[in-house]
C-alpha cells in the first residue's frame, strides 16, 4: 500500500481516485451535455448554444477547459481558416462508454426520457441494442458484488481537485434543450460532482455518515443534502443500525447498484487519461474469471465494442 501523507484528517486531502479526477473534469451538467452533444456531431459554438440552451459565457468557459485538458481541439471549419470548430480528440472520444452508461441507466430507471433517444441502433450489426458493460477477458456482464479491489501503485492521498466544475448548475432538460442527447433526466442528480463522489464511496464499502464523509471529504451540510437527495431518488435506503441512541446507515438499492457501470467507465477513463505517472489508484479483479478487470461497453446483440461513429439514434 502506498505511504500516506502524515497530516491527520487534512480536509484538502482525499483518497486518490480516478473517479474523483474524472468528475473534477466532467462532473457538472453543462460539461456532460457538451460532451453528449459532441457525440452527435455538434462542433460549433452556436450549435451548442442553441442546441442545449447554454449561456455563451458558460459555454466558452467549458469549451476552453476541454481544449486545455485535451478532450477537444480547435480546428478550421470545413478546411477554412475563417471559422473554428471543436472536434473530439482521442481522450474526448474515450468518454463515450460513460455517456452510454448514462443512457442505459435512464432507459432502465427514468419515468420520462422526454429529451432522450428511445432506441439506439448499432450500425455494424443493424440491431436495436442495449449497451452492456462486460469484462473484456471473459465477456460476462460485470456485477458489483463480483468485483474485488486492491490498492494500485497510485494509491494514497492527494489534494482535492479544485471545485471549478462542482457547483450545481441549472441545466434542466425540460427547457432550452433542442437536441436529443444520451444524458437524460438522471443528469439532475448525476450531473454534480459531489453527488457522484458520495455515491461512489458506497461501492467501496461505506455505509455510515462518518465513513462517507471521511472518504469523500464532503462538508457535513453538502453530504447531508446529497444523501437526502439520493434517498429521495431511490438510490439509497436509510435504516437503523443502533437503537440507543438511534443511528442510521445507508445501503444501495437495486437502482443505486445500477450506477456501478457509470462508476467503472469513469474510473477507466480517469485511469487512462488522468493518472499521469502516478499509476492507477485502485486495481479491480473480476471474480468469475480471476483476471484484472478491464470494463468494456459492447452491443448486447453482436457483442462488439461500441464506437460513437457506429451508433445511431433518432434526432442525431
């Protein structure tokens, strides 16, 4: 296990996590909508502004940040130097499996899906399909209870990412959104870094308020609000574990457990693009085959890996 820094309970230090790093980059509603729109072929500033109803200053800030970190690159539009457009890089395109897992979750659990495509078609096999997260070695669907983990070379503590994208923005699917995008109504509680970070701690065994607080380093008021939100949305169940005095713990519901594929794809993306030379903080193993887990999103019909150029849906 990696050596831990000595300061006790330094609130600026959190457990090293590729999920946390990924959320620091993408963990707000507007960032998710921008990337989801890019997978539809949106490239120009005005297309984003009109398509997702985003204010120009917010859009400019998010696009600049995506260019700076390497998810997007600026290029001349139509081969001319007069207008610029933003194109997905390899790093940006690699976020597509996470976008598909957002779509899958909403398809299974959302009651509305007004602005979300109803079906996805895999152009390689021609079938209407459901994206599925599998182990790349044995090709079996991945279940949270069938995965074990251990510290990786990048384990330890690190400084909390700056909160520039963690505030809860006010992107609402009901108004201003003209595009059908992969990210659906779940954006109202997933499109927030703290909510996702709090939820991710439960997959590492946290159940009680103090455990979640120590792992996520969320302020008490923020944590209380996020736990209340997750309970109200049916992601967590609150139950008594001690009667005198009364104390509660939180457990994942079936709906909450179904967030696991989103966490895994975020982790894989963070491991690949944000670990730098520190190495992966956490190593996962798939118990059914005993191999190191490599999460892969595939078509449930032909089992081929999914590429955003090869998936079509109404409104694209």
